[in-house]
């Protein structure tokens, strides 16, 4: 489908094409326009949850979530309830403001902003802009939470456009692959569910910077991404293995050092001024039970298993679950490192990055639905088989529907838990299948569409065309696959 669309406006970009420098409908501009269209669909998908109705005191306006609208209309977004839950409606500064939360057993817990620093400050900055808008009488007005949601959405939309742009630049001559990032069904469902588009932007531009042989800038961007959502820091792992195999440890050290420095520069001021608020993100994640979307909850759903830790009380840490998830992820990373060191050709950065992030999500106790956005740009760069990726994205997006109706509850005409967890199984199987295909192409690089025509690694940076220094199996230095080009 993408190939036919590309042919209609000029076909695929050539090796020496000047992407983005033509005057009219260039591939990059068309891809960005497609992203705007799908982001608009995403806003309309959430718009049902910012409807106003006279349901406040003395007929004043309030949000209309009557009849469980957030689940029935499937428009739920964390942005709306967090505005009040995180005390942003009071103008509170994140990590400084605390409040008491009463658990089901009557115990109380002191709570703070639960997000990493840049995500928390983004929410605070959006609140400041929203309140400034509300203070100007001649501007169109609405409930403060509605204005806040729209401010947040504009920023997230810009972040996703940056993600699309960086992916298109990283794709090189296969720029049309980025259309799958722009037009992903997951953008409609989860573009505005949470703040993950900020992290994907940092990660995508970080990968692009590495591909442009700017390791320090890449590290800074990955570090800032880690201060938004931790996953961009995971990408340092694939870089470590690839740089070790190519003998480019100096470049990796520069990137890792810059990432650490950027992360510390953002986190240290908050950690020193408000240590309890800063550590809330880590405390909450350590005490969090298995998420509904996790494989552990899926097993419990179908078997009645009570979990590794049995019955937990509010505030208890699931120690065994935490240990199991850590051990499994380390095992996955070890397996990926073995593949990277013993493959006949050094794998591409995007291939290993997708495997590591997918392995993290599959083994982790939390797979919030919007986390699937993390995989989209990496999947497009790692495995540009458009029909396969579109099928996976459609399956992943569909999980949202039974999830919402599971939360609605059977008593309110929702669906049983197993209807939801069954779709999670299908989603996980689809991701595992993509991982298996990537591993196959790592061992059979002649099947890798990106490497057709003598290409090694478009985002490899200093790794691109570099000979191997360390390998698990001694062979000659890998050569790029040189076969006729074709379009998937």
C-alpha cells in the first residue's frame, strides 16, 4: 500500500536524493502531513473525555464522565485525571507538593508526582500555559482541565512529529518506511493516552544523532529521554555490544558518559531539593503489582494463580516478582548479546534496539498500553516489512478496546477479564514473531531489506562498514549484502 502511494507522487527516493530540499510535495513533507492527519484522529478519539456538562455545584460546568463515558467511548487519557490527582489544578510544583492517599485497608500513604523529572516538569509547564490561557478573558474559554489537555496534546503532537521526522531521516533511501510511524493505528489510540511521545522523540533523534556520527549529542538525547521515560537509556545496551564487536568503545564511552551527564543534570536539582518527591517514581515502581497487560497477569487470569508473592497488602513490595522480572530481562539481554557477537554480519543498531526494548516489555511486570509506541519507530527501522508491521500495530491497537470494556465491568455490560487477556496474548505472540523474524534476518542478512544494494547500517554511525575486532566466531570481516534492490 505504501509502495503504491509512493509511486503516485514520484516513487522511492534514490541514493543521492536530497530529502526535504525540494519545493513541493517531497516524501518527507507527505509523511509529516500523514502524521498530522493521524494525530488529528488521535485527538478526536480522546475528545469524548473532555466534554463539558452542567454537573457541578448550582449547575456549573464540569467534565461529563457520566455513565462511565471514559470506558464506553474508549476515550480515556491519563492526562485528564492526573490534572487533579497530581494537584496540578492547584498550581502545585511537582515533587514538592505531597498529599495523603487512603488505601483500601484504611492505611494512608504520602504521595508525590509519580513520573520521571522531565515528564513531571512537562505536566507542570503545560499547567502554567493552561492557566495563563484561562487568565486572558478574550481567548476562547473552557474548563481548566480541558485547556490543560489540549496544551498537553499540542506538545505531544509536536513530539511525535519529531519522532516521525527523525525516523524518516534515519531510514535513508527507504524514507517511505516512516509512513508507518506517521500512520500507525497506535497513534490514534495512544498518541495522547500518556506522555510517551516525548520519550520516543528523544530516542528517535538520539538514534539519528548516532547515525550522523555525533556520539556526544546522541548520549545527551538518550539521557534526556531517560529523564522522561527510562526506556531510551536501554538503547545504550545494544550500542555497547555493537561497539565492542567493532572496537569502537571510545565512541560508546562518550555516548554513555553524555547520557549519564544529561540524566544527572536534569535529576540532581530535584533530587537534592525534594528527595522524597523525586524518589516517588522509583518507590511506586518497586511496590507496583503485575500490570493487567503483563504476561504474569495473563497467567493469573487463565489459571487463578496468585502470583509469585501471593496476597499482598497496600505498600508491600512484590519482591519475588521484581526479582523474576529482573532475572528474565537480564537473560534476554544476554541472549541478544550472544546473537550480536556470533552473527555472520554485525547486526544493525535498530535490530538489536527493537529486540532489547521488546524483551523488556515482554518480561516486565508493567506494560502500560501506550508503551507500545516505544516499539513503532524501532520496528520500522529494524524490520521494514510494511504489511507485517501494519498487522502487528492493528492487533496492538485493538487491545485497547477489550481493555476499556474490561475496566467497565461485567455488571455494566463490560467484558470478562479473559476477553481482554486473550487479546494481550495475541499481541505478545505478534511481538515475539517480529523478534523471531529479526533474529532470522540477523543470521541471514541477505533477507534484510535494509541491506539490499550494498547497505550496511544506515544508523550505524561509526559502526557503518566498520570491520569487526571482537567476535564470538572467527571469520573474515563482514561485508554488506550487494544484491538488486526491491520494494517490500
